[in-house]
């Protein structure tokens, strides 16, 4: 049955070339964009190096200190008492924040309070926010530097093309060693082979290149960097300030299991209630803002005044989903319109099929099948177009560090998108046609 | 046997009500070749459609092979049409994108018969109408008479008990019309297939067992 449907579907496409070309153009262009979008989302949110373990990570990148006071106010109203109107007052207690300070974490805070978080197998403290201008052969290069401990490499699985990461001993010894991205090595040394064992001057100090990492497949703003160095090589001001809760650091905790993640969040919440604040006169409450990877990612795109990652997630889903829906809806409506015209032309054929025993379900299946064939054909063209655009995008570095790849997952998404698009755009016309009155349909002369 | 009792069909729009069939009662015994004649718009095709369960009467009863049509649910009607009825249309209604053999196989597709068996049955049907050598041709490559023979092959491939033919010779010249008529007469004679044929052609109608005339939706003979 389906081979017959397929044969007919292909023949029908050739019947009205103009309709087919317009349909294919619309489908392939839309699917190309959707495939690129799914490749982008996969690169950004998928489990790729250096975030292969992202689903077990809890991020702590913000702390908020507030001074909360109880304000008392009185609400006056009138009530009737024994038939006499009298005034009544209600005391209202409002919790108000009269000062708020939000920042990333100080090393002192990380070192003293975050080393014993329950549920965490490994943790790392690192500072991604430093940028230096480096001059080589009269050319200025801007390097983003990430300062980290040694466990950073155990949590973020950067792929080393040569060399190795720095070890804890080197961190403890303040060794002036650096891991570069391949691109940074290429830019600075003119080649990757030439970089290993050489020295690079960053912030006025010489650092020996001990490893090169491949370009990550995503551009997580909070992880982007061209150079990685032991956090102990930071200026002392960032490390030695006594009792400074605030600073340039953030922490990541790797849980052994999903329950571990909950334990981590619970443990951090407990700590936020127990830690004594250094300046209780100005700040009497501490909030530690944790999030999973998606929350961290969404918050970096849609920050909010409450620093609430859950709110950012909702905004991300709402805006992203809304845009996606809008993007799919317009071409789908257009395709439905085209399909209605295309299918209505075949009412006599459908009438004949029904006369010879096809029931509505068979007709619906046939027309949906044909539409899915058309969509998959458009999908194949869209896929090829997406590969070309993807190649151009990656070559042009237009998305920064993000590398778009069509892997099995993106391919799977593409197939699903094609299927969904085919079903959505074909269902209404197919349903209408499946319910057509046979006697009226066979009055049409064109089959 | 086809039995119609007090069948009325009224087409109704917002402003106009048209009676296409008015109290028709008719019995077509098994194995009969019946022709229906009448001027254009007298309700011939409507009557045929009602017999073929592709249209419903406004009132009255229709029974085919002893079973009231109203007893069937939608899927059963489709199955009944598929197994018991064959249709031949004036304008052939072949699917131009498919070769002759695939057109003939069409009713068998809905019986879930294997591809090999379908092909065998379609070849036999084409052989019966003398078109075995045109199996891979497309309808566009055939003459009007050949197209109608393909349509007959499609109608008989499932070995139905009843064939309903709506002006099968209407689009053909007299030579080809006679050829088609011969095939239908043979089917009726050799296989005992009940045939109801709508026609404008008196000569063709006289070759059948019985003639029914309609005028303005009523049976006049």
C-alpha cells in the first residue's frame, strides 16, 4: 500500500511543478533555519566538551547580601461599633530591603565556606572575568583569561590536542604555566606546534605553555577564554583579602547523582543561613544563588533583577518557544494553504478511491504520507543547505567560540522537525479531503 | 439483489429545494443487466449513486443483498463497496500519474492483498478486457475506448457481485461504445454479475435485460 502511495506521491509532485517548487522552497528554507537553530541549541545546551558532565553540575556564581528591616506602619479604617462609626487601626509589619549587594564570590568565601558542600564529588573555584591585551609583532590580541584550580579540568572536560592541564601542585606553587586554546596559540605563536614549551607574556608575567585545548563546541559566556592559568597566579588582592565575601570567583560542584545535586543545593542553602556576615550592621542576610546548567545559561542571556535562575529559565522558554512557534506557524500556515489548493485538485481521484473502498482513515493516511514525503524531500534539501550555511558560519567565527555540528542528535531533531512539519501542515487539508462527499467529488473531471 | 423502496432524494440549499428522486421503488434481481434512461437531470446518476452507497437517500429504504444499507457503519460501507461493488464512470476517472496496472490494482489496495497477488489479479482483469499488452502504459497514452476498458478492468478486478456503470459509452464513438457494451454483456452472461447501467443511448439500453425510464425524478416505465 505504502509503495503505491510513494509512487503516487512522487508522480503528484511532478504534476504541478510550480506548486511543488514553491512548496519545496518554503519547506527547505524553514527546515534549514530550524536545523541550524537545533544545531545551535545543541551546541549551546547539549552535553559537549567541556560540559559533558553538565547534567551533574551545580553552579554558584552569585551571592547577594541584603539588609532587611521590619517596617511598621498603621492602616486606619472605620468600623461600626454598636451603631456608631469609630476609627480602627491595624499594625502592618513589612519586610523591606534597604540595601542590596550582589556580586560574584571572593576567594576567601570560597576557600572558607564552600569546601565541604554535601553531595559534591568534586568542586572547582575559578575566575573567568579577566581580559588582557597582548601585543605580538605589533598586533594587538585580546585574551580572556580563566584563573582556576586544578579540579577545574576534572569538571570541565576540555579536549587537549597536546600537552596537559596544570596540576594541584603547580597551583599550590603558583607555577607560571598556561593552557591555551589552539586558536590562541595560532594567533600568538603563528602555529600550534611552535607554542608548546614556549612562553607567553600575560599581565606583565611570562607563562610557559604546557597544554593546548581544542576549541569548545559552545560559547558559554561564563567559560569562554583563550588562556587558562592557576588561580594562585592572580594578583594577591584577589586572593588575600581577609573576610572578603565578594570577588571575581565562581564555584561549580559536580554531583555523583541526581540526588547529589539536590543535596548540594540544600547544603548551600543551609550554609547561607548559617554563615556569619562580616559586616552585620550593613548586611544581615546572605543569599547564595545556585542553578543547574540550564538556569546558569538562561540567566547569562536573560538576567533578572531578582537574580533568580528559575525566572530566567521561564523567560528563556517563553521567549524562545514563542519565537519558535511564530517561526514555524507562518510557513506552516502558508504550506497548509498550498496543500489545500494542491489536494483540492485531486478531489475526483479521492472520490474514486473512496468509491472503490477507501475509508476516510485510508485517505487521511495517504495524503499525510504524501505530505510527509514532500516535507522530507524539502527536509533533505534544507539539510544540505543547512550544512553549507553551517560550514560558512563556522568558518566566519560569526558565533564566537560556538561550533555548529550536525551530529546524530541534530540529525534526529531534523527528522523529527520534518515529521512534525509534514504532519502539522498536511493534517488539516488531508482531514478535509478525507471527509469529502464521494458523489460530489467524482463530478470533478480531473483525476 | 438490489432493493429500493420509496426512495426520495432532495437536494436542499438555503433558498432552493430540488427533488432529484421521488418515491422510487425498484428491484434489481441478482444477475440482471438493467439500464436506466432519461433526460439530463432526471436523477439517473443520483439513483445509481444511491445504489452504490456513495450517496444517501433523504427518505426510503435501500437494501443490497438482503441487508439494509442504513445498518452499515461508515467503515463497513467502504468495505462493502470494495468487496461487492464495481464502478464505471463516463469520464473513466483513471489516475493519470499511475500506469494502467496500478490503476487496475486500486480496489485491491484497500483489501490488504499482497503486491504479488494484486499484480496477478490485475493482469487477469486486463486480460479479460483485452489490454494485457498495455499494462505499463499510462492513461494519457490510451484511446478513449482503451481507457474505459481499463476502468472496466478496475471495476471487475475485485470480482464484485454488482457493477454500476454511469454512461460507460457516453464519451466514446459507436464502434468503441459497442466494444465496451460487448464486454459488459459478457461479464453479465459469463460471470452472472448484476449490472446497472445509466445511459442516454437507446440502442445500448435495448441490449440489456430491462429498461427503466426516469423523468423529473420519478419512474415512468
